[in-house]
């Protein structure tokens, strides 16, 4: 997967609302979180927006405000978003490996059809393949 490109402050600013509403796309989220982590101006901007959003949320739902720590909440939120991005990438990597092995297996099966002598080798490769997959997805 391509490295997330850097956002300008203007682009980051446009993503604040989708981010808060959790409607931001994973690809955008990565660039956005990277920018927020490194740009104090946009961080303050996001914090202010989140503060307003939460205040409205509290008013709407008539909830207590005593444990309201915006800095902590924002940090947790950014961490959660980064975790989600990392998990998504890991899944993509696993899928690529899986596809590669399936292709390899198909090639081996094709070879086996023409050269029955290599059947034993293919049988062992198949077993190793299944062991590998079991490890990968558990
Ligand atoms: Zn910025």
C-alpha cells in the first residue's frame, strides 16, 4: 500500500468534520492523523471542534460533564484511529500472501497434471501451506 501523502492545513481542516462524525475514509484518516500529530495549529483546531461537538452532544443527551477531559479523549481517539488503520493494512498484507499461495498452489497442480512424479513434493508443499495458513489466521 502506498505511503499516505502529506496533507496541507487546508486539506486537514476540511477533514475535521468527517473525522469527528467518524465518516472519514481509512486512507484519508491515515494522512489526517499524521498531520494532526505533527501540526499544532490543526491539532488545536480539531480539539476545539471536538470540544464543541462534545458540548452539543452532552446538551442533546442531557449527560453529566464531570469526567470530561478533552485532551485525553482526543489522544485516545487518535490512537484508536491509528490502530484501525494498522489493522486494515495487516489484513491487506495477509490477503496478498494468501493470493500468492493460492496462485502457487494452482501452478503446482498444473505441473502435477503433466508430471505425476512430482506429486509427492506437491503433497508435502500442500501440507506446509495449510500449516502456514492456520498460523496466519489464528
Ligand atoms: Zn496543519
